[in-house]
C-alpha cells in the first residue's frame, strides 16, 4: 500500500538555512553508480570552491575550525543576498487581512497576473515561506500541503501525485508546468517526478488549480494544474551554500551565485547534487537508492520599461533504482526485475514580454526539452519537445478584457527495445499539437 504522509511544519530562522531530516533506521547497502559519483563530486567541488574562494581568504590561522568558519560565512552571505523586498515579507500570511489575502496575484488561471479574489477557480498558493517551514526535501513533499492534492510515495524516488482522487504514478489529466514549460511525458502519460529537481530555495511560489479551471493551458489540464514559478534573478543576488548528510539522505548540497550589471540585467547560476539511500522494505532489498547531479542558470534582462526577456536552462543526470516485472516466452514466466533508471536531459527556455500600455501586453514563450531514459532491462526512451506559445492581452472598449493566443508543440521521440515481450511501435514517432484559445471578460458592475 502506498504510504501517505505529511511532514510536520518546522520553524527555522533565516530564509536560506537548510536542515538535515531525522535519520531512519533500516538495512542499507550502497549501490555503485556513475551518477552517484558525479553527485558527490559536484557537492565536494561546490563546497571546496565556495569555502576556498571566500572563507579561507578571510580567515586567520587562529580562527577555529573550518566548519565553524564555513557556517558563519554561509549565514553572512545569505544575509547579504537577501533582497530588500523580503524585509517586508516577514509577517506571515496568517497575519494578513482577508482583503490583503485576496490581493495576492496569481498567473495560472488566465496566464496574466490577477488578484486571487477575481479568479473563477479553486486555486491554492504555496509561498517560499511555506516551503521553507514545511521541512520538505522535494516538490512532491511540498505538494502534500495542498488540500485536495493526493501524494503517495511509492519508494525512495517515485511518487504518485494526483488531483480529485484519480491517483497513480502517471496522472495524464493533470498538467504540471515549471515557469510555463510543460514537463508531461507522452510515453507514460504523466510526469517523471524524480527528474523535476527544481532547487527549493529558488521557487517563488507554486500555484495549484483543483478542477478544470486552468483549461486555458490546453491538453491535460482537466483535473487540475500545478504551476511552479521560480524567483526572478534579481531576487537571488549573492551567494547561497547549503549542505547536509545522514544515513538516508547520505549527502546533499547546493551552491548558487547571483549577480548582475546595473538594474536592467540580473543572472544566477547553480549546481546541486545528492545521494540518498533506499527506503525500508520488508525484504530488506535496497533497490531504490537514488543519486542526482544538476546544474542550471537564469538571466533576466529589462532593457526598457516596456520589454523584459528571460533565458533559463538546466542539465541533469541521475541514477534511480526501481522494481518492475517482465514476461518471457520461453519458458512462459514472469520475472521480477530490480534495475536502475539512467535518466539524463536538459532544457532551455526563452520568454519575451512587451507592455503595450493601458494594461495591454503580448508575450512569446519558446522552449526545448530533452529527456533520455534507459530502464534496464525493460526499455529505453529519448524524448524531444519543441514548443512555441504566443499570447496577446488587450483592453477593449465597454470594459472588455480580451485575451487570445495559440501554441505549437512538436514531440519527436525514439524507443529502444530490450526484451522481446515489451515493445512500443513505431520505434520512431512524432506528435504534433496545435492549440488556440480566446477569452473575453466583460465587467458588468
């Protein structure tokens, strides 16, 4: 039976401090893997680079242990990197009035910023403060906070996330977006949650629509929409370094640096990695150990008050343990298979927006996404996605707020057969998807 659990809220002072979750006692064996070594090497290099660059340069021979200097340096850099605007966000949402809560702006319902009280949808917003205090270590853990969203952890690195009760590992009627980029997999008809490793410190908010209120996004937005929105690069200036370890979360760390040129150009780069042990199983088989390394960047450019340009991308490589079964012809039998998913890929997104005045604007978003998945000894998949979306928002006479747009999505993919009894035909296929929408909101009163 899938285990449903919700992490207890933890009050942790400071916006950029992480913690180590309590260790779990279970039988543990280590699996060797190239990605695990990559994740550890990435973490060690980040720790050495950050500490050698600033900590050792500022320390004296009698300054104490390296760890204490590193801790003081990390807290100092986090304080410097904290944007001025966050000083006004120290008051919790519980202290806000109903009017102030209704004025929180969201973008998932109509693709344009609007106050929550004006949205004709059941929408829930998770803020960065909610994420930091939740004790969550992954996006599925964060989604446990949302009423009406069902999250079941199947093993160490696989989750089943669904809205409105239709729960399975792959929920094809639920749309998941990261900064407007669709992370849906056509092969399985769902989302590989183990590959959606957005650094939790970089998330600005997560907007969740329960029900078909987000159908303006097109396919899969039937039972709901989960839109993960990351922070602007101007809000992540400075240095952030986090590290942790234990006997389950063996080692994990993240290094982020943000800078810019003046007020019009800002950027950030990051690297993260972790090595996690298996969950407890009755047969004491540690098949689901998990190791990941990931790096990425984001750049925001505002050359004029009317234009804004965003460019962001990520690359990742992971080894995920899993358990499955496959059949054989000779002899006719079903065989259990404990294997490793070799998961790698990357994405690149560009978003341009121009303000036309009087509340009107137009936007263009384009992205490329590539996923390589090898599930030994079951099958292999290479999935490529090219997507372009156009949006035009115009204010018309007679109190009309008109919105229209269209999108083109091309998805060429290849499949590799490993066993005779499991195959997907054709081995080479391309899906083409064309969408369009129009929405007119007329204010009567």
